[in-house]
C-alpha cells in the first residue's frame, strides 16, 4: 500500500461555524504572488466531488520542535465556511465537513470568479465593488434583494462612506434593461444633512430651504402638537383648544359632502388655516362671558354683568408660541403663505421627481432647516412617501387583483447621517421622525418603499430601524461602542471577520447580507463625479496669503434663514 502523500495544509479541527487549519509552509501554500490575508478564500477538498469554500478569519503561529529536536513553526488558520462548489455550481451553506481531515489550498481565481459570475442571473447582477484581495474580480449583488431589503452603510469619518453611497446610486440610475433613451425607472430621495450630494448628481431634482415648500396642514396630530405646543408644559388646556381650533378650521374650509364633513377629525389630511387657530386661541385667552344679569346700581347700573371665561389669561404662553412660529421667517417653508396654497399633488410631485423636469433623484438639502423642526420635516416627507406607496398599491390592486408587483414605481429613501434624526433616544424632539422611519423600516417593503441608512455612529441609531436592515456595507469603524453595536447586529456566522473593521482602508468594506453571494471584504469603485465630502486641507490653506472676507454678504445670507 502506497504511503499517502503528505499534505502541506490540512484541517485539524471542525467547529459548528468554523474550521482550524494547520499549514506547514506558508510560502508553498500561497498561489503565485498573492499574499494571503484576513478575507482571503480557501478551498477544502471533500470526498463527494465537492469543494468547500471558506474565508480566512485570523492567523496564529505555533512554535515548536520536530521529533528530531529541530525548531519549526506552524501556521494555524481559522476560516469561516461559506458554501460548496458541487457539480460546477456554488451553493451557500454546507458548512460542516466530514472527518477525516481534508486537504486545504488557497481558492483558485477561476473558482472565485465562477462563484461571483455564475451564482446570479445576469439580469439581477448589480455591481459597485471589487474583491479587496483580488481587484480583478467584480463582486456583484442581487440587485432586487439589495434594494428591497433595506441597506445600512456605516463607517467613520474618512472611511469613504459618502463616496460609497454616491457610487451605489450612480450605478442604480444608469442601469437599463435593453436599449432606450432617457431616464430609467429608478426613484431615489436623499435626505442630505451636510450639502454633500449635489456635486455627485448635478442633474438631480435639488430642493433646499430656498425652494422647499411643505404643507403644515398635512402634519399628523403628534407632529402638529410638537410644532405648535410646548409639550414639556403638559398643559391640557393648550392641547384641547388647539385640537378644537384645527378641527373647526378643517370643517370650515371643507367644501365636500355634508356626510363627510361630519367625519372630519384632528388627523384628517385636509386643509386648515393656522391663522384661524391663532384667532381662536386669542379669543379663548381673552374671553368674557355675559352672565345674563345687569348691574342694579352704581356707575354700571343697567349694564350687563360679565365674567372671565374659564381659559381667560391661561393661554398666554400658547398664543405667544403660535405667534412666534407663524412669524418665524426660517419656517416659511412649512407655515408660510406658499404652504397654505400648495396642493398634495404638487407636494408629491416635487418629492419624487415628477415636477417641471423629471429626475431619478431628489436631493433634499436639510442643512438650512432649523434644528428644532428637523425631526418634523423629515417625518412629514417620509410619511408622505410611505403613504404614496401604500395608496398606490391599493390602486393597483383595485385595478387588477391578480397583480403580483405591489408597486411598479418603487422608491429608495437615503438617510445620510441617520443618527441625527432617528437616534436611539426617547426625547420628544425625535419622536416624529423616529415613528415615521420605524414604520417604513417595518412595513415599507410591502409597499415599494425601502431605506438606505448611512451613518458614522451606528450605535446612536434607533435599534428598531437598524435591525431591519438586511444588507450591510461596514467600512472602517474606529469607535469601540460602534464596533460592538455592529457586531451584535451582524450574523454570528461571520465570527471574527468583523474584527477587521478598525483596520480597513478608505473605500474598503465588509459586504454582507441577503443580496450578497459571499460575505466579502471588497474595495468600492470610485464614484464620478464625487460628493463634496472631502476633508478641508487646513494646513495647505493656512500657508496661503491672507484672504479677505465679505462679512456683509455673509450677514445678508445669514439673515435670509
């Protein structure tokens, strides 16, 4: 019987979610000039004509001696099994290995290419990155599963997060099925909190504080009270008067059927005039009631007796707050004259790019929105877009009950720096946006409305929202709290691979999720043009000669907000 050929690398331990491999000579183990690293792929030969593909998680070195007393070192690799190549096809799973130990080699380039090129139908492939260990290999994802399952892109400042977001969107709006001119059917709304994305999408439908118009009368009851009532005061009189005034104004301005008028309530999405509310509050605050009696003597003899109303003088703070809100020029986009006149149809058209010039992308620049109404602004826009999907689905179903596609004009909502308006906080000022976006996270996919959350502080995002994401691009994360938070939400099968997040270079990320063929460390393709998110070259600018500032122009711009 011939002596079995000695293997340079072999499996020495098998665990439920990883394998341990002993390598005698690392130089002989490598293929050509490729250097093995965390994230490289291995092939483990099995008996039934199948090859197990695993991804390296970590290396250790064991120093010892041979039986003859000669010093030697062994390399111990731990790898996470990903799937099997059987009969020329890759299958996810198959993460157990039969004993005895099997021969291990670095995965061949043609095998890795085969996994990525043949595991997805060509029509479903969506590509925006290359394999970090081998930049000649494109790493596609299933485009349908990628966009309809919610996406999280996380990374510290300088990790390439904004460029990654821009590249994904650029590729999405340029993808076409067949030959045709003009726009494809992609619809993307970007909530841009730092004015970064206009340069990346010069043809976008751009909305900022100068041309944003939102109808305050479409705010729901919680949002209305957050905007116009001092919620911290917990004053029931304010709430009751405000509710009465809003309902009365909605009824007075409604010109529909009498039967429908009787069903109008606080949350009815119907027009009301905020000036009516102010007038009503002022009247209640100064109300004087005729008692029905007259003075019998004295200077007022014969004059009717009056008494102060039950709310006389008790609504002074409420009236003052209403006046301040209505007269605050910074809030013209929300409570100004245009907000009274804009229709629901006009509002929806401006948000989803069906206005005067159609566009795949609507950029909502939130940088000029006052912080105290940022949550309400995001909440209102998000809720309008969610309800668009809901009612459009209903219309399609009523027209054709056999229709399988709920929404043939699906929308992706991109929340840049999501922790700013959907934080992991119970403070009242975030309640509106959290409720709206949590609803989209939990129900939006049924109605063709999905999310892309981008954040440098994932630990500060609402866990309810973040946990609904099924596809992750984890770029370099240096904050330990953020690292631990992400590890807790990512699949356990990734093992120690997530520990590589602090050492990823710019543009490099861990790509995982339902849309991904294999969990991979990839290098994002560069976007062109890029977002204006580059760091300011302080020292280079400081070395230049003194620059004059137009303080007057700055003051005028400041005064417009």
